[in-house]
C-alpha cells in the first residue's frame, strides 16, 4: 500500500505555484493525500481551508482526482504516479456538513444521513456527498461525490481514508471547527473589556 501526504508547498501535484509563501510559524491551509496503485485506479483528495472572516462562516473545499498515470521504477529516473487535477471534482463543505463527517468518525452514525448523503446545489451542478465507515472491501472511511453538471456531464469520484489517515484527519477536522466558526485569532488585537 502506497500513501503520499503533502502540505504546503506542494511540489509535483500543484497546478500552479502558490504566489504567497507561508509566513514562518503559520499553519498550512492545504493538505493532500494520494493513493496511487499499479493498476492506475487510485485517487487523491485535497483539502483547502478557508477560515471564517468577519461575519462570514468558513468552509472547506474538498477536491477529488482520479489517478492519471502509474509510477515506473524502470530506467535511471523513476517516474511518479500523477493525478488528473485538471478534471477534479470540487465541493464546498460548510460547518454543518463537516459536523456530519465528525459524527461518522466518532461512531455516532455509520454514514451521513443514513447513506443518503448531503445534497449540494451550485451555479454549475448538483452534487451528492457521501461519507461512510466501511469494513469491506478495504477497512476505512469512504468519501464519495457524484456530481451532475447542468450541461449534462456527470462526474463521480471517491477516496478511502485508511484507518491511520482517519485518525489524523478526524483530529484535524475537529480542530478546524473553531476556525470555521470564529476565524483565526489575531495576536495584534487587544480584547475589549
């Protein structure tokens, strides 16, 4: 089993370099997990955190991409697997959507909305987001999106969090809840009493 995890800055998987370098001591706002396999049927998931600002709640963009090419160790230069980020599926998840995921991670429910998932409508498409705990065929947590574009195209994607990935992601998800509701505290602001 291969797993690749990347946080800012992303080297090979980034489409364009980030125009702003992270400030020393700042935390990354993006994380990616890649699951390539030799059959070329792997997938990758990327999270981009947008904290609350002013009176606007924060959200998390979740991007899914299918594996585009397989890795090759033949020859003098190894080739790494790539993912089709150009044809990715993107969903925007708010605090209540993410709370549903936390409930699955905590064992309060086996799947979001008893397997029906969350229905999202955007300006371009309708999407159903599902998240469930599974034992077979691979133990872990499956995140899937079925997206029907208004122009007629349908995109489906999935990603299975392995148990060890579920541990760190569920912890990160719970930690980010405060940032999605209240934003990032600024050390420069003095509290008013």
